[in-house]
C-alpha cells in the first residue's frame, strides 16, 4: 500500500477519530487499566466536551456535557452492555445510543450530543444548509464521484466520511490526479 495508510497518515487518522467519536472498547480498556477502580465511587473518562462519569458500584454511566459559556452541565444516561468473548473470560463493552438504544461501539460527537452513526446522520440531514453538511457533501463527492470509491461505507462500517483515511487509487487514474484529490480531501475535513 506504500505511502498512504502508513506512518504519518495513520497519525492524522487517530487524531480525527479521537476528536469525533468515543470508542466503547477504549473506554473499557481505560476502566480496566485503573488498578484502584474498586476503591473509587466514580471515574471520569474525558471527552472532547465533557466526560463519561462511570459509577463503579452500580456499573452504570452518564455522559456529562459541558454547558456553553457558563450554562449548566447536562447529564445523559449512557447504557452499557458487557458481551462475553468466545474464550469465556474476556469481555467487550458496548454503548447503547442514548437516542435510539442501538448497541454500538462508537458514538459520534454531533453538535454537543453523542449519538450513534445513524442518529448522527439524521441530525446532519436535518441541517442541509449548514456549513458542516456542505463539507460532508463535498467530501462524499470527492470520494464517491471523483475517486469512484462508492463502497467506502461497506469497507468502513460505523465510520463518518470525515474519519475515512484510506481511499484506494482507481486503477485508471494517474497518480498526480489521485494525490491532488487526496489533498483536497483532508482540507475539507478541517472545516468540520
Ligand atoms: Zn442512535
């Protein structure tokens, strides 16, 4: 695969990911890495704008969303599922979307709400004229029309277009054109 998909490009990818979404597996690893977990009442897992507040005794969680400019914080229930691994010992933790209840690994930061990909998309659709949506449409145009990567979502389920980090070069396309389009792509994502 060479240049793209290795080294520096991956770094950008994980930064974008961290910024845009929360990962239930990382959250679980964070809890398990805390050797004093069972001495604590609550644990805070920092988010982009707030925290997940985990209650150790009841094993429940809330999302605390920071208020804007001194307004009150908001708390949203964050239901958790623990799914045993096939070895019978390991556990995988999943979130449930606070809006539709679907069990998911990722929740996306969508206008100060954390929602599953589907609910986040509905929210985007209702904001057709916002700059954010225009950026997303521009990125979809580059990926789907110009680069012909119409199956990007199938290859990257649970991923928003701005988190997409590898777009294969169409065999018929010249490298110069491919590189130029890829340069447009992260430029668009910076607007998000
Ligand atoms: Zn949802």
